[in-house]
C-alpha cells in the first residue's frame, strides 16, 4: 500500500517533467521544444501552463543562431520581446500584451541603427509611426526622421509628414480613415512650395498648383469631385461657386 501511494504521488511529477506534453483537455503543459522538420535544431524552447507561455522562450534560426528571446509574465499578460538579425544584431524590440503587439516597438537595421518606431494598441497600429533615414553615423545617434504617420486603431488618421534629410518638410497632408483629405503640399529641397493639392475624402477637389523653386506659379488646374474642369465648364463652375459664396476649394 505504501509503495502504491508513493507511485501515485510520482505520476504527475513524471508526466509534467516530460517534454511536449498536453493534458486531458489538449492544453500544452510544461517544457516544450519544437524542431525544424528533419532537423535537430529547435525552432523554440519554452514552458507552458494551461496552453499559455510562461517564463523565457528562446527562438532560433535554422542554422542555430539566436532569433528571438521573449519573456512572458503570466500574471500581467505582458511579454517582453527582442528579435535578432541572423548576424546577432538586435532587429526589433517591444512588448506583447495578451500575445498582441502593444505600446512602442523599435526596429533596427542589420548594423544596429534605428530605422522605425511604431505604436500599437493590442495588435493594431495606434498613434504615431516614424521611419528614419539610414545614415553613416554611429548607431547610438538618433537618425533624421524620414516619414511620420498617424494611426487611429489601424487606420491612417491625422498628420502625414515626409522630411528631407536636413529636416525640412517635403510633403505635408492629412488622412481620414486611410484617405487623403484637405490640403496637401510638397516642397522643393530649398523649402519653397512646389505643389499644392486639395482632396475631399480621397477625391481631387479644388485647385492643383505647381510652383518653381523661386515660388513662382507655373501651372494650375481645377478639379471638382475628381473631375478635371477646363474652359467653359471651369468658368461655369467657378461662377456657380462664387454666387453661392463658396471657396473654390470647398
């Protein structure tokens, strides 16, 4: 009887000390190692509790180089992640919340230089996203900003700005639900206005103007509800808008 009790006590210990085990409900439990097909190289190693990852997970490339390290906190649902280039340099880092990207994520080149900053809310882009120029400076020096996007729950909403490397604004406009809206401008490298366009929920709507580097107007055309108007049709529409007291860009 005594030996039977000892054996019964050891059964759960024996089961959960084995690798790649599932319980009666099909949930992953304990230590797991998943391998590449026909290879002794692990894709990942880590531990599960009731099918949820806990503690440190390590991921590998097929040639055994470190690919990622993710630290799972089972109490907060937050996981700290670091991904690596095959060369060993950091590729990206950020956190998951309930296994979805959350808060700020940073991406780096193979040389360890910052190239992108993204903000997430439970798996979708939310807030500002910045893309940076890759320069020859030290990896510890913050590079000049190339493009700035603004997202609201996965959709482009708000300012879009593209910069020249010296920091001057190249393109400036706004999005509403992934669609261009309002006035968009593009500048020459000297900072002077080169192009001005007007959109109404994605449709060309108003004057489209082009300027030379000395800010002299060299051409302009007029769109109304995405239709290019010329000659008599243009005069008629402008007169109609003037009578209504409306701006030609409205």
